[in-house]
């Protein structure tokens, strides 16, 4: 009697977790990777405690990935300075999800002709970026 091999049972939860992990990895790649806290503190001339306070106060974006907190590289200029207006924009984002905030900064937006991070880096469309940050995650009726 010939038996056909049985297909392995697919766990939907595992598939969703894998998709989420792959999406986050892709987003982190777009962010230029994660910088360790010690490097960021040095770049900004802060102590580790001061950097932790900046992240806790949501003036800088910190992402937890694989059990460690890191700082998406897009937030810093090549000179090691914080992206212009980042703390103001962070204050306008009404979500507790750091990953959603990362998506806000890195998702292309046709109104901005690029991403919010690009607009801030290039010093353009600040009022529009601020308005979009205020509207981010808010359901509106049309």
C-alpha cells in the first residue's frame, strides 16, 4: 500500500510571527540598521543615562530587537547629529508603538515626494511633515 506523504501542519501563528519579523528586518535595513546605545551616546555627547532619558521621553527613537535596544541609524546625520526636528515630530506621533513611529519616518509618501526622514534631512516640507505626524494613526472619515 502506497501512502502519500502528509503535508506538515502549518501553524498560522508562526507564519504571522515570521512575516512580522521579516517586515521589521526590512524596515530596519531601510533605517540603516540599529546603532548600539554606547555609540549613540558618544555621537550625541551624552551619558548612557541621559540617552536612556531621551528615549524614555520619546525625543529619540529606540527599537527593541532580539532582546536589545538599538537606535535606528536614519536619525543621525553623517556628522553624528540628530536629524533636524526629530524630537518635535516624535512628540506629535500619538502611538506607543516604536515600530509604527519607524514606519512613519521611512514609508514613502507621495505628498512629501519621499519619506518624512528624507524631508527632514533635506530641510523641506516641515509643516507638512508635522501635519502628517499629527494625523498619523488617526482614523478620518471621508
